[in-house]
C-alpha cells in the first residue's frame, strides 16, 4: 500500500485535517488559561465540563444523521458552522471587544460542530478503506495528527498571548476553506434513503443507539479502549504531579564543561516532547517493522511494553531511566493504535458506522474522568501502588483486546464457511 494508491477522499482529508488541526491546536490547549484569567478558575471548570457534554451531544447527533443522510453534507455543514462560530469568537476577542462570556456562548456552537464532524469524518475514512489497508491508513493519519499537534503546540505557545484575535481568524479561514474543498472535491461515500419523518423522530434515534449499546463485542472493545487510554491520560494527571513532587534538580547531560540539570517539571516537558518526536519520526519505521506480524501478536507486544512503560514512570526517579520508559510506552502506542483502529472499522457495520464511532468517542471522555479520579486516589496511596494499578488496568485492557480480536477472527471464519456453503 502506497499513498498514491489511496482513495482521493483520503488524500484530501489528510491535507485538510492537518491544517484544520494545526489551526485549532494553536488555541484549544490554552483555552483553560484564557478562561481562568478572564472569569476565574471555578467558573472555567464548569464551562469546560459543559463544553465536553456539548461535544458528546454533537457526536451522537452527527453519528445518527450521517448514517441516514450521508457523510459529505454533514461535514460541509459542520466545517462551515465552525468557520462562522470562530469568526464571531474572533470579533468578541478583537481590539474592539473583550467579551469572555459571549466567547463561551459561541464556543458551545463550535464544540457542537466539532462533535458532529468527528464520527462523520472517521466514518468516511472507513467507507473508502479495506481491512487490508486500514492499518497503513490509520498509521498515516496518526502521524499527520501528531505532526500538526507538535508544530501547533510550539507556535501556539508563542502567539497565543499577543495574537489571539488573529489565531481565531485563522481557525475561521481554515474551516471555511476546508468546507469549500469538501464540497467541491470530496465525493459522497454513504447513501441511505429514509423517510424524513422517520429520521427526525426521537424514538428512531433512541432505537438506533440501543442497537449499538446491545452489541456486546463492541462494548467489550470500548472497555478495553478505556483501560488503555486511561494510562495515557496519566501523563498529564497523576504522573505529572508525581514527577513534579518527587524529582529534585539533578544532572541530565554534560554540556561544555557544565551539567544540564532537570527537575520534575522539566522532565514532564521533556517526556511529552520525546513522545511527540518519536511519533513524528518513528511511525514509519515501527509500521514497517510490524507489518508482517499478526494483529494478535502486535497487540500482545505493543500493549505489554506500553503498560510497563507507563508503570515505570511511577516507579523510577532517574531522568535517563524515565526517558527509556517513555520510549517503551511510545513504541507500544505506535504498535497497537493502528490495529485498534482497524478492529474498530471491522466492528462498526456499514449501515451504522457513524453511530458506532459516535459512541466510541465516549472512551476519551471517560479516560479523562479516570485521570481526574486517580489524582484524588494518589493522595491516599503511594506511587508504587499506582504503578501496580496501571499494570492491572493495562493487563485487563490487553486481555479484553485479545479476546475481542479472537472473537472477530472466529466470526470471520464462520462467515467464510457460510459463503462456501
């Protein structure tokens, strides 16, 4: 599989997704700081929690209607809506206005449009890929996402303070251009005609998601995803606090007769940068190394070193050993994520693909909640216990993933036998 062999929709979406995420990520990670300075930390917390639920609602509605109306129309509406929302937000944060509460009110709409776009865009990717190509495609998408994130984080940190108005304008322009490109150059990949009155009935929507939540294999897949993703969330939650509290300034590397020293806060920044750099520069190498291995073996090896790597971040206190642990965690991450995404593509049926992906987004929100709970738990148990917990949770996630993978292979064999008969 080569890039030139991909469906035209995929090539276009990778380019638009890179620039769209780049624009958004120059601003979104700093929103907490923005609102905290404007309205206070307590109010900010309530605002951000409400925005999460708005995103969930957008995802559920987007997933439902995408399976009934098609992907392209909703993608264009969502991107155009986002462009309008960020243009208004820019005006509220212009040289002429400073209106944080109105900014929050419009962010509700932008978060909703973002929630709609997520599962619809992912469903389109699955529509134009095959089981054989998905590992390659999702590896490439993961690389694009992390590259844009790395560049946006650096540039956003420099520009956010002085050029917030211009950054919001930039997001609006990129969203509008993406909507136009989608309308003109991307083809529809899913059509399903349903009477209008049936589509818009609340009962119909409830029945639609009832089917998803009764899919036991898919629910098992979600549980495994929550277990594994909750470990990654610890890097910005318990592990961040643990490193800051326990690692005092100590030598890292000699430099011109002097020694560069780091403390826990420095190490957190270094570890996050290390994770991003490995993803950006080693994704292709890891994908090449495991391309001939079975999905089950990749899951075993990848999730094992991923889990051990995160556990070691709670057990170790030496900077160089922490760097090695992060290498293990990141390599494991690069191994398992394409396989997990490929499994997701197989589990989500063609007729309800966006609906399944909308529910799948829940794992990110639940993992964030677990990260917050672990901060409270860490106040009553020592760090080594948290590390043991990570091993148990990661092991549970690995076991469930393997079980789901085995069940999927068995179903595939049964379907082949039926086709022969």
